[in-house]
C-alpha cells in the first residue's frame, strides 16, 4: 500500500490540533513527538523504554489522548518520543487500528471506523 498519511484531529481536554498522521500497520504502538504532546498538554503517565529497529530510545513516556475518525472520538494510547527520534509528528500504529476497529481503505488510503455488527448483551449464567 505504500506510505499512507491522513489529516486527523488530536484532542486532549479542550485542546485540539489537526495534524498529518503516518499510518504504520507495522508499528506495534502509536508515537507522538514531544513538541506536539507539549502543545496539546498531554500528560506523561509513565516513563518507559521504546525500541525502534532494536535501538532503545530515551526518554520515552506513555500518554493518552483522543483522535477523531468519521466524526467518532476514539481514545488512543501513545508513546511520547524526543523530537530527534521521530521523523513524523504523529504515527498511528497497528495497536490503535486493531483495538479501535479502524481500517485503512485500500482504494482511498483513508482511515474509517468499522461499526460492530453485534451488540454486547452481557453474560448469562
């Protein structure tokens, strides 16, 4: 499919920022540059280690925010990386696409929300 980028709206609290996101189906997690995370006021929840190509990147922090796709707000977990360690401002990884029921349309190269065909009705004992 090649390189796919899409304009998305990132949200944290009342702050919103429209950015171009790189859609990386080979990435295990989503990443955001430190400078963008700081503008949005994203919290540094936990210090962690990030591995890219076998190299440990420091500092790295876990954070949360939201992203709007098809007018639906989806929570997203990300890793904040130093600006020098990341070429793109925001990378959406496979973890978000799988857990958020998000697909990349192969003809338009755009993100779309997949609506479940079933409803959760709870457990019966």
